[in-house]
C-alpha cells in the first residue's frame, strides 16, 4: 500500500469513528433501546443516557412553558362589551365622521361658482377611487396577498368602504332632491 492509500484508509476510518460517537437516535423522540452500540446505560433502564439527558431537559422546558402560558392569560372582563365600545375600539366613528365632515364642507363650498363647476366631477372621482381602493384591499385580504400587512389592508378596506358608502349616499341624496318638483338643481 502506498502512503496515499494508507492516508485514505485512516481518513475514512476516522470518519466512521467520529460518526459512531453520536447516537443517531439520542435526540429523537423514540427511545434508543440498546441500539446505540458503544453508548452507556449507567442506570440500567435500557435506554441511552444521552437520550435521557436530552429529553429530561425538553420535558422540563415543556412544563415551564405550560406554566407560563397558564399564568400569562389575562382574566376576562366581567363587563359586557357594548356596540358603542366596539365602535370606539376599532375606530368606526372616525371612518364615518371624516367623510361626513367632507360632505358638509362640500355643501358649504358648493355655493361658490368655481367649486360648483368641479363639484360633481370631484365627488364622482371620490366615489370611483374609494370603490377601487375598497375592492383592491378586499381582494388582498381575501387572497392573503401581502399577509404581513393584513391589519393595514383591513383598515384601508374599512375606511374606503365608509367613504364609498357616504359619497354614494350623498350622490344619491343630491340626485333624488333634484327630482322633486319646484326644485332648481344645477
């Protein structure tokens, strides 16, 4: 045998010795019942001592986690949450107050000649864009696109749907008022 052959033989022998040092099942869930070869069983329970050590630590961590989870739970409130509380909690009032305030400002500005020219186009565009944004954010929520931003898309969806509802209601009320007799609409 040449020096190269001896080197390769020792090299592969070294690998087999290195891999036999770790019990292949020592870290697995199933017990290693006398199949570890050179591993010790000092307490004579027919399992590898490495397995016992590893799983004793895991079991201890699991017990601690269960205790922490049980102690971290918040006690439930005894007060029943009303509809008004939910509306305040999720900010629904602001979703409807901001567009309603815009409608009131629009009615005041409509008396001016310049604003009267662009008034109808402005509200038609607001209605279109609010519907478009509501649809896009709704699709992203339904199909879980950009899942990390789910809360942001939910808020955008709620706000744009409120704007869409109020602007369409305003548009409808403005048009229906023109249908009454003796009412001059521009």
